[in-house]
C-alpha cells in the first residue's frame, strides 16, 4: 500500500514512479549497449574496407607483374592473416571467438603454404617407417631402427627435397 502512495505522490510532484524509473534505467542501459554495438559495427566496417582495399591492391599487383614464390606466399596468406588478426583484436575486446573459426582460417593458411611447395611429412597419428633423415623421436631417450613403425605426433615438412622440419614421432601404441 505504501508503494502505491509513494508512486501517487511521485506522479503528483512530477517525478517518475518506481516503474517509470526502472524503465528509464533500462532504456539508458539499452542506449549504452546500442552505442557500443554501433561503435563495434563502425570498426568492423572500417576493417572490412581496409581488407577490400588490400585485396584490390593485391589483385592489381598480381596482374601487373608475375610474383616470385615468396611474394606469392604472402599474397595467398595475407587475407587469412588479416582475419586472424581481426579475431585476435575481437578477443582482446572480450568477444567470444570459436576454435572452429580459428582452425578454419589456419587450414586456409596451411593449404596456401603447402600449395607453394611445402610438403608435409606424415599426419598426426599416422604410422610411418622411421627414417632418421625425416623423423626425430619426440622423447630424447627413445631409439628407433630405420624402417621401424613410428607414430607421427607432429608433422614434419620438406621443401624441394630439403627437410626443413623433421616429423616428431613416438612409439606405436600396442593393440
């Protein structure tokens, strides 16, 4: 009953009732949220414009002169790296980024690099014959005989028959 009288008195004196005060507070919070979202949208549009401009520049450069292999690599991964940087920026601002979206971008980067000649040695979990020129035991105390089956833990890489990173292998699990 006292609440009704209080609301009646507030209304008569030109002040907002408790319900009106709560609604005004919620409106203020919503306006603040809209302002934040508007700012984030503006930033994302600016980043998109920058990325579009960069893509246009890369296309123009590609048409103007044939790229060397390193330049081709940079061109093929630049857009994906830009997107990874954007995701890092959004994470720093408290936005939730899924592992699936990061891995999708990482897969594009891997494909782009491998398409230019970097060849993987094995795949995680694959059993391959141990070759000391392409494999290294993951455990320092482990020893393998050449040709002995080993499980790939970390993929190795070769480029033009040069080993740039040996595959890290472990003993094959029994059974």
